[in-house]
């Protein structure tokens, strides 16, 4: 079954410049086994970005298997049934490819960027890595050690570590609360057989192959069919491992002690899910609050008061819920002043509303980021793969830009009351904030 999508119709000249841009000339093919292939042909490129997207992330785990998805992602590059980890590295380097992988809350991706003449070699390599891992005991032992070091590095980076604590607090008991890296206890207790069982049951349950660049869709489909081996029997039709359930809002204040000389603050709560009608209004609101250099928090807390080098607000959407957060790093003595500024800014918006000029500026800022991002070939591949994997569709860029343009002040002023009520907000701080003034 083949679906084709091309959005090239001329639009009215009254619409903004960005809305006139033409995007999304992609095609989708679904094989009988359920494996889906999506690609965008860009003939003026000489490169291809190719990724295998897997519907498996840290939310598919539990407390005893926490970190297993990320461990498997590492192990995929440690060898297959016919290649050692050295063979894999040499094979990619021999064609000048950049290759890597990452694990997130809801997906894992193994990808490579390469010159367009090397499609067959790179596709065969990626398929071999994902479908035929060796999971040798000695490699499992070594990779666990490496991840233990990665966990140490994460703990030494408080700006990252505070978000793990924040997710644990606001999503307590929900699968999204689990850290992607896991922890020493859970990783240390994961057996070789558990790795194999998890891989077989979950890893191959939902796969999307995504590509962008100088590649014709029919050539990609044919190449996939030549290289998937027995994936036809392994890949189950659009199955997923997600425990989908909406968490309950919480209002918790939690201080995590650390020896850092600065304090790190996360103030926020639950946001909206990926398919919510609030998605774009909420993104615009967080942009106005702290999503750019002209935002309220950046201008007031950093530029005017000089209380923080790093301060921002953003929102993240997942399948069943989302997260909104304002983050700041500041000296221990200024923690409660910064928190007060964040809370007062939200109160001011509730009382006086958003200004027209703020709305206009935020819209153009977000649209500009979207368009600039898809100028990158890897970003195009990622947008296609992740969209098809998690949403079973790819929202056209022009449609996104139009939805952003259509957001009005009334929607924004409702958003702040819906997602930023005090009884729905939590505060997590990392550092010895007892040295600061108590609130």
C-alpha cells in the first residue's frame, strides 16, 4: 500500500511569507508485515539521512528493568551475528558515514548520514545492527560499565539531573517518570536473558524506516525489501509497549541536596498530549514566558536583575500527557527571589493578559525555528520518522504554520489558567538551598 503526499499548491499572497513555503513532498509505504517506510526526495542534495525508528523507550520499562532500552541501544553497535563492533565502525567509516543512535522516553532511533551513492551499504548495515544483534555476555558487561560512567556524568551535570528529579516528582508512578539511563541498581540486576526477552517482545513491535535526501522512494522500498531478511515475521503490525494513562496533577515542593555551588530550579506541572488542541497555544505561551531571549523571564530575571545566566520555559508533549516547566540556575542566596519572579510573571499574565506584540513575536519566533530546523536533512528525516511512529501520520508543515498563525489572545489567556494553576504546579530544586532565604 503506497500513500503519497505533496503540498505544492499556491496560496494567497495575503498569507505570511512562511505560510507560502512549500514542504512535505514525502511518500509512505507499508509492507504486509506492518513495517512502514517514509521518505522525502530532495534532488538538489548529494546526501541521505536514514534512520530506523523503533517504538520503544524508557516508558516501556518498570523499576526493575529501568535503563534496559538505553542499554540495548548501546549493545546494537557492539556486534551482530556476522560483524564485530570493530567491523561495524570500519564499515561506516569506509563510506564516510556519520552514524549514531539515541534513546528517548517513547522511541529509539538508529541512524546514519551518508553520500547518496552508499544507500545499499548503509541500509544493510543499519538493518543488520537492529535485526541481528549478538548481545554477547562480554559486551553486555562492558557496556554496563560504560553506562555506569554515563550515569556519573549525568549526576555531575545538575542542569540535566534536576529534570530527572522533576519528572520523578510530577509523574510519580507513571512510566514517563523513569530516567532514560536507568540507575546502577536496575542495570546491575538485568540479566542477559532479560535483555533478549525484552528485545524480542518489544524492540521489533513497531518499526518505521525514515529517509530524506537524494533518494527516490521506490529505490528505498526496494532496498528495504532486499535487506529485511526475516523482519516480515518479526515486526508486528503497529503494536506498542506503551502503558497509556493520563497522570493526576500534583503540587509538590521538593528539595534535593547537592554540593553544587549554584541552585537549579524546575517549576511546572503537567502539560498536554501530542494530539491535543492545546499543543500550539501552549507552545506559544511558554515561548512568551521563557522560550526566547525576548521572553518575559529572560528579560526580567537575567537581563534586568542579573539573577541567572540560564533561564527558560518550555513544554514537551507525549502520547498521553505532557510537561510544562520553567527552569533557572542561580546562586543559592537568590533561589527564592527567582522563584518569586517566575510565580509573579504567571500571576501578571493571569491578571493583565498577553499583549498583541508578544503574541505576534512568539508566533514568528516559533515558525522561524520550525522552518530553520527542517533545512537540516537529519531533522527532516527525524520529523518524518518520529511523526509516523508516534502519531501514525505526519502533520504538514504548512498546516502547522497555519495553526500557529490562528492562535488568538483568548486561547492564550485560557491556557495560563488551565495549565498554571497553583494547585497543579510543583517546585523541585537541586542544591543546598537552605543557605537561601526561606520563603
